[in-house]
C-alpha cells in the first residue's frame, strides 16, 4: 500500500475519557509556572500577582494512570508536582476571559515531573528548561473528565501522598491565576487548539522522589492518579 509519508507516521497521542469509549487526542501541553503563592515562596520567589509564565512538554511525555515512571537519566533530584489539568475542546487567539471556559472539554489530574537539578542548572545559565521539564514520561495524567459530569471546579482539595505520607495539600481556590484567566492570557501568546492540555500549577510541598516510591494524588471532584517510580 502506498503512503504519502517518507517514514511511518507517529501515532496520535491520546488520553481516555471517563464514561466514553472515545479518547481525547492531545495537541500540545502547556504548563503554568508558580501559580500557587505558597509554592512560589518555597521556590524562592515573590508570590504577588506577577504576569503568568508558561513552558511546554511534548504530547509524547504523557504517562498513563497506573503506569511505572522510569526514573530518568542524568538526574539525581527528580521532583513531583501535582496539578489540575485543563483539556480544551476548542481554541483560538485572544480569547476573552468571559468566554474562556466555553473552550474547556474537561479536567484531569496530572503530575509535572521535574529534573530539578537540571532545571536549576539551566536557570543559573539562562538557558531553557526543556531538559528539566520535557523529558520522557514527565507528564503522568489521569483520564479526562468531561465538563458535563463535574462542571468547572474552582475550589476543592488537591493533594499528593508519597508512600501514603501526605506531601502536598492545597486548594484550587489558592490559584493566583484562575483557569479563565490562564486560558485568556495564554491565547494571547499562542493560538490555542482543540486537544491542548494546560497543567495549571502546583501547591506547596513539592519534593524529591526515589525509585520504589508510590505517588498517589488527586483533585476533589475530578479524580485520582497513581504511579510507581522504578
């Protein structure tokens, strides 16, 4: 059979959708930095309402719920960051804040896994964060829960346990920039598209993980996520 491609086309990266046999195809992954005041403080930054900033992970860094997370090479300090994930059904450019939630398909629970030592080196040298943030399997994510099932959560506990010990514990209402504001601001920088995911930031309590750890976290009303570090 003939093909229009010079090499085999890569597979479509997707996540399961709760209550459906259909899957959510992922276009891009955007992540919001320092979006909880207490986390900004623990990272040594001013928690006041500075403009939001973003970095990206590649879609193929997603890791399915319940999977093993391979401890990455070139790092001895890998951190967990539990987050609410926003999944977009539509996009656009310069989306008004008042219409931003109309773009949302649903929500999920994600982990922004970070090679903190490599990120720190990049910061000191004024280099991009890609090696610290966008490595293989660095975006574990749960199934997507459609808006019709849960609405738009703007409050509720988000938490993470490491080997059943609570490490992160916050509330969605502690976000410095709320979901509609994030979507509106981000759409001024990029043309958003259906299938985009936005990791919306993490509360305080981030820390290192080691091989043998079990990470179990959740967002009330959305779902839970569990991975094993191997």
